[in-house]
C-alpha cells in the first residue's frame, strides 16, 4: 500500500508542476487571469498529492503484520517438539556416559599418583637414596589396572632379572603397595586385589594377592 500512495503523491506533484507551468505560460501570453479549467486541474492534483502523502504516512506508522514471520501467536508443532526433546534426551544420555568415563579415568589417575607419592615418601627416602629401600631403585613405573567388575591390580615394572635374586627382591615389593591399598591413604577404599611385579623384559616375576579382603574396606 505504501508504494501505491507514494506513486499517487508523485503523480499529483507532477500534475501540480505541469499545471503551474502551463498557467504561467498562458498568463504570460494572454495577460489573463488563471483559466477555470487550469484551476480545477491544479486543485485535483493537489488533492491527489494530499491523499498520497496521508496514505503513505499512515502505512509507515501502521505497518502490516506478516503472519508468517510473527512468532508471538505461533503454536509449536507437537511432533517436532517431541522429536527435538527426544534428541536432547538422547544427547544428554551420551554426555552423561562420557562424563562418567572421564570421571573414572580422572579418579584412576589420581589414585595412581597417590600410590607413587606414598611409595616415594615411605620407601624412596623422599629422593634420598641413603634412606630408600633396596628394591626401590629397581622400579621403573607403576600402573593401576582394572580387574573384574570392580577393583584393580597394581603392576610394577622393574629392572630386575628373571632369576632367583630378582624374585627375592620382587617379593619385598607387594607388601609396600598393600600398605597403601589397605591404609588410610586409599581414601576411596578402592579394592586392590593383587600386586604383580614384572622383570626388565616385561615378564611377570611374582603376583601376590592382597592378604586382606579388599571388599571389607568398601563401605
């Protein structure tokens, strides 16, 4: 509508200009008063200009509402809503499962760190070899591995040879780790089933079961 009123305004303005020019020309030529026909023509053009201007201003001040773009009274589609909700729930389940796995991995990493710190402080002389256990220097790495539905085993990789002397040293290692597993340092009371000591080639030297049932520590 605003375009229509704008064109009316333009056409009326052009008519006024033309009528004004023609009137000036006639007056100049004949020295007569403005002809009646020219006067009516100019009044009609003026009315068209006024109508177009008022209509254009009215259209600008009250723009039409497009029902397709207006969302105020929009009613959601139930099927789409259910589908989106289901997708959100499924995505939420995946996120929760992922968060649970990440939390478990973080917990295991923290447990392994506390084990290493416990052995370092109590059997490694806190870095002073004069106060460290004879077997401590043979340890290369310590790992916490899940075993069964719940619980873990501690694996200790060493530089020991696979011989009688190596086994003699290896037998001294598990009790130190069970001190952590069955003590207050195991703050989560995570069940530790056994400690396995490996030689320098990655072959098991000994595996010693926990002398205390780990499940007795689980609340």
